[in-house]
C-alpha cells in the first residue's frame, strides 16, 4: 500500500463508492487472479484522487465491452457517477490493473462556489 494522503476528509458518497470499487477489485483478485501479490496506491494529484489496484495474477481476459461482467461494469458506473473514470486492463507481463481517477469537490464547489 502506497499513499501520499495525510488528512483528507472525503465526501461520504465518494468514500463509499471508492471503497466499493476497491472491494470489488479485491474480490476479483481472490476469485479469479491466482495472484501472489496485490499493490495498492492512492494519491491526490491536482484535485483528483487516483486509486490503483494492481495484481500479478493471470490477468483479465481480452474481451470487448459486451463480455464484461456485472462487477466490472458496476465499478465503471460508480466512477462515472462520481464524475471520474475507471479502467481495467491487462498488466505486462502478467496481472490486471484497475485504475480509478475521480475529481474531488471542495467545500466552495459544493455550495455554488466563492461569492455565490
């Protein structure tokens, strides 16, 4: 686990959805990956939160969007509802990387901005 976060208060909806994406990623690793190691990184960069879960398992199959499972689709939909993106791809030489990037909303943005 790597992180550059110190004392960041996340919106409850954001924290819950990120946790669910993280949980689904680890569930997929446990069920399908036959991985020996999982690396997790979470960082804040220019007002965006980046979460990356990478394993050294067999890797996600190279299939089109129609072949995606409900769990993978759910992860993508959660990120999109937060205004972000979730990508799931094969890792070289083996494994899978789940990468989530979501914008953080700061208090002034929640209430219409400064001077509203």
